[in-house]
């Protein structure tokens, strides 16, 4: 008897089936944005006096209803905001040992911030400010912190803060007990401590 | 000579389509992997602004999303044109934010409750006022971890229009 090979299945319509699936996924799905500027809200206010903060340790940023920017009582273009914020944070004007900042490379202007740990950026915005302006300002201020953190982490660990954060986020979940992981976390905390993100938003005015 | 007769016919040979399924499957897998099913149907305009200091959001199960924007054309008759808040799949007043966040939080696993992040998807044309109201509500609800969801790009380009 002649050996008969099994008849081949016709694969001609495979493409049609795959196209059908493809079109289904194309139509039903949207690429979701999964990135954003992380921020923390302060807990609800309790009736206690806010701690005294020296005027010179506050960097005042106001955005009005026409999306104009007022920084430390002067009109400013948003392109220069990061630079001004870096200058303020990195000033290190503190003189007595308690306030002095050993790693700052700023002008040591006595009229500006003492120490990055004390320096606070205060953002006030009008209700009519547009969201894109608000986000751009927030972004620029966050960038100022990122620049300084990058600088310090390069100096201390020869690696940018960003790449350390990347490594932390992509660490395999099963290996979080290893000493390497803890060391990385430790380093990130240290750099973060050098330039804590003290970005404060004013309490909204009661209407 | 009859050996070569066949080749003389002027017809073009058919293109081989055997690898077509492979190509289509490749596209299919790309789309399957790259896209995420959206849970809520958008009822507001939601064109996100750009920013370059973005961080990746936490896992999806730890995230609560709040949309802010003007109602889309189909809903303008009902809700007007000024900005509204969309919680889940319906447009709600600002007073519902706390309840919504608390409900969502109760549905989460115990471990995820502390790591809950509220992703604020605000339309770039919206005004900050309504966002401020939402943030006040979130503070009251003790949902303090938030993220201004935005596309990766230069924020200054947003402003130039």
C-alpha cells in the first residue's frame, strides 16, 4: 500500500483571522499614559500655628490668572525659572555651623536661603490659571531639584539620581532583600535628604 | 523543445502570501502588548499636557484615576461647557470625590492601600481652580499621593499656543 501523507490544512484564511483580531485590538484599545509628575499633598490642616520660617528661606512663585509669572516680586519668563530656583536652593548662605551647607556651590548670599534643607519654594496660583501653565511651572521647579540631586549623586556615587531611580524601579521584585538593593535605597535616601523637595502650595483662599 | 514551453506564457507569477499571517500576527502582538484596556469611557475632553520630569506610575491596581476637563460634545447639553470632574464612568460633583476615593481604597488589597496613588488626568485647557478643589477633597480623604499624569515632552511647548 502506498503511504498517504495527511492532507495539509489550508492556511490561506489564517491572515484573515489574524486581521480580524488585529482590527479588534486596534479599535478597542487606547494607549494609556502611565507617567506623571509625582507629588504629595499635605495632610489636612489642624489648628496649630505654622512653624516660623525666615523670609529669606522662602522662594515665592506666583502665577496669576493671565498665566504671568511673578518670582520673588519680579516678573519672570518661565524659561529662567529653573535657573533661579537652582540658584536659590543651592545658595547655602548659612554661616553658623547649625545652618551651614557644606556641599552647596551657590553664591552664599546672606539675603537668600541658608540651606537646601530649610529652603522652601512656595507656589501660589490663581483659580483662573490654566492647567498647562501650572504644570509647566511645577515641572520647572521639580527640574531644579532634579538638577541638584543629579549633581550631588554624581559627586558622591558617580551615578545620576535618575539612573539610580531607574535601577530601583526596575529591580526584580524577588531580589529586594539583597544588600545591593538596600544600599541603593540608602543612597537614594541620602541624596534626597541633601535636597529635600520642599515645594509648598498655598492654602486656597476661601471664596 | 517542449520542455521550455511553460515559461513562455506571459502571466506574472502570483506573489507568495505565505508570510502574510506572520506579519499580521507580529502587528497583532505589538498592539496587544502595547495597549491597555481603558476601564472608563471618557466623557470629558482630556488632552494631557506635556512635562519632562515625569516618573512612571505605580502598578495599575494601586491607582485611582480622576479626570478633569470640559464635557465632550455629546455631554455638553447635560453638563454645560465649563470644566467638570469625571469619577469612574460618570460626571460627578466635587463633593463626591471623597466617597469615590474611599470606596476605591476599600476595594484594594490591604498592602496596596498605603501605596494608593491618585492619578489626576487634567485637560490642558482646564483652569486650576477645579483642580484645587479636588486636591482639597483628596487631602480630607487622606489620599495624599498624587500624580499629575502627563505626556513626556517639553512643557514650554504647551504654552506657545
